[in-house]
């Protein structure tokens, strides 16, 4: 795993909000035993200074309530389902050595557990059980808490733990990240009693990091049936059976998701999603068929931009899935996706929640369709009335005027709820006290953690959060474009292959709203019934495309297209909507050669 473990991800640690921890985390990421010991000492200081803990106390493990555990497990359903088979396999390997496996969510609450039934009472009292909360502010210095802070594998051994309650334990934990690069969970392997040398846990560290990597891989594979997946290994022997990293790619080679190890392919800081894979590897989408399983693994070599090499295994997109069965019943929701699995999962949740009274918070970037989803949920609910309010301009008296005379069972849609003024928030709380029959649907462009409202009001508005994915992360973009053209053009206007490829490759910062405006503009500009490259408006924030072929003879612009594509024939082929071999033949016929 040389290529993936060569560089530690320091820049991600330095981006953490709590900057006073950064220097400590840097020492951990140095990888030295001294650095890790220094971190443990720093963690002790934090526990005393920030959390007011007393290391001499033997406080019992903090266990969440049954209701809280249900909520945590519900939020982690996808993770539990993805990880469970692998964790069962890992537990079978270590069960004879009295190890316990804990899977916690990103907040440190144990949502899945594997342990020997003979030691159930001992495990409960030690906090090595379902519902235990191992966050640092509650448990002090511990394996899970340290892993959440550092976002790196760590062993907290015996008296490394803060306080007397856990000094007999040895805990080794590794982080699990989702395909968007966010911490999703922590996998912990612990012993009630272990040998004194800390080095006795080296095997546990190897096992837990490998298991975490496999969970990330399984999650990436499960959510990407309609995308290319490129799995990577530094060894051909393990390429097809246990690869070290993977990326999920759209039809133009842009990254839609990745495992943590693949993060190290991109040495620069900043966003990975939407980046092109050919920025770091000498491979494009057109090359992926040559990396499929029907070729010997030792022949599937991919050169890296830094001069190294990896072995690649490409997995082709599968045929589109059938629509979710529930979507056929819920017509208002059925038209919001063309088979994207993330949207199908979201709409399945919305369908089940719609008939009830749970207040819903719908989040997502601007232009993703939050209001449309809210209206669809209302249409499937039992509410008779519907009121939509813009929170930015809302005044306390407006709430009273609009809502006192409404019929019972009314849906109240609060758009951009983060823009509520303090006075209006107070008035809204009072209204909800008087009118418990009002069902609120709120939308926001912010992450829920960044919405600054009175806590009591926030929890009354956010009974459940539905997060709408941005367009660049959706796999039904082609369906959305085709549907919009069918619905909003008088004639049967369609996209040429090259225009479609160009639009499929854009990042769409304005999401669905921007896409629809681009299609409407292109349909108005095109001559005839086919939208071609010259008809497409330039992406927002960019000047006219120098590589746009002439409308009369597109091949007359071949050299300009090649220059704009840095003489990458695969990229040029996508611009023209042809195969790479066609570009090569046209280059030869025109006497064009790449610069030396």
C-alpha cells in the first residue's frame, strides 16, 4: 500500500474547526510513537481544561437512552447494513482472543456490537456494548474519541485512558469515511484485559484498518451501479480480490465518490469531487474497458503523474434499475428521479413520512428541487391547506395574519428557514404552541449544524432531515435533461451526442435550475430539432469555449479542440461525440501531430 500510505492527510486535519487541536493532530499524523503519546497527553489536558473531568474518578460508561439509540441506529442504517457482513467475518477471526468489536457513528455512539455472550455483564459495565457513547467529552481519552478527533487509526492502551474506569481496556480504532470524504463511523476492536506492552495491539491495528477499508469499498460499490468504478492496487495479486482504493466516475471521468485511500492520489488540498481522474492518472473513461477483468491483472498498469504506477480494475456501469416500487404508487414523488439510487432512497423515506405529522427539514444546495419535493410531500399528506412563506421577508405579524384563520391540518412551508429573524422565530414558536395541527416543512441551503435558530424551535422544525443531493452527484442527469426537453420544447428537440457529452461533464453549480435554463437557451438558439455544441451557452463564470467547433464544418476546428484538450484524444473525442479512433484518423488526414 506504498502509494496510498506514503503521505498523511495533514491538510484535512488543519481544516478542522477546532484549531487548538491541530498541532496535536499533526503529531499523530507524523506516525511516530512519540507523536501518538504526545497526543494522548494533549487529550488528557483537554479533558481537564475543556470538559472539567477528574482523572481520579471512576465514572461508569455513558449509555444513551433506548429512544436515543433507536435514532442513532436509524440514521446509521445504511452503514450497519454495509458493514455487518465484514464485521461478522472479522469477529470470527478474533473471537477466540476475547476481542470485542464496536461500530460507532461519527458522534461516538455504538450502533452495532459483536462480543462473547459469556462476558455480557462485564462488557456492559465497561461500556463495550450497544448504546455506549465514547465521544471524548463524555468518556475522556479513549480509542473512539481519539479517532474522531484525529480521523486517523489510533490505539489507546490501558492507562492511556482518562480516568480509572477504563484503564484496564485496550482499544484500537479506525475511521470509516463515506464516499464523499466525510467521517461516517468508527470501527473499534477492544479487550477487557490485555498484555501490558502496547505493541501487543499491533495486529489489532492491522485488522481494524483493513476492515474499515473494506467497509468503505463495499459502500462505494453498493451506491454506484450506474457509474464506472476504478479499483486500484499497488500489487497485481490483490487487485481483483482486495484492492486498496477505489473511485467512482461519471461518463466524462469526473470523480463522484472515493474511498479514503484514494484521497492520497490528489496531493493538493481542496475539493476532489468533480475533479477529472486524468489529472492524477494516465487514464480516461475511454481507457477503462482495457482495465476490465477479462485482461490479466499484470497487464492492467496505470501510470501516475508523479512517475509511479498502479494496477487498475475497472467495473462497467450496470443497466438502469427499475423504479422503486413505492414510487409507482406515489405519483407526486415518482417524477422527481429517473433511477438515481440516492434520490430513490430519499424519496422512499419521504413517501413513508408524508402521511404523518413529523416536521421535516429539507436541505440541499440552491436549485436542487427542495421546494418541489416539499410540495410533493404535501400532496401525499392528509393536510387540506398549504401555505408557503419566504423566511427572509417574514415578519411576526405576517405569521399571525396568514395562519390564524387556516383550516385544520395545514402544511406550513418555510422556505430558507435559516433566514428567520429572532423576533419572527419567537412568533413562530408561539404559533406552533397554539396550533399543533400545523405540519411544518422547512427548506434550507445550509447544513443543519449551521442553522442558527433557538434550539427549541429548531427541534420542532427538524423532526427528520431529508438531504437532496446536488446535481453533480446524481446519476439520472441524462434522464432529467431528456425529460425537460420533452416537456418544455414545442417541437421534438433533442441533443446531439457531442452536446449531451458536454452537458454530462459539467459540474452544474446552479443544479437543476441552471440545467433547465441552459437547455431552454440552447433550444431557442438551435436551428432545427437538434441542439449541438455551438448552441450551448458557456458554463457560468467562464468565457466562450475556444474549443467549440464551427456549426458548418465541425472538423475544421479539430486542431483548436485538440489544443483546448491538451492534445488528449479521449477528451477531444467526447467533445465531438465520437470514438477516439475517429479522432486519430482525422488527425492523420489533416496532418496534425501533438507538440514534442
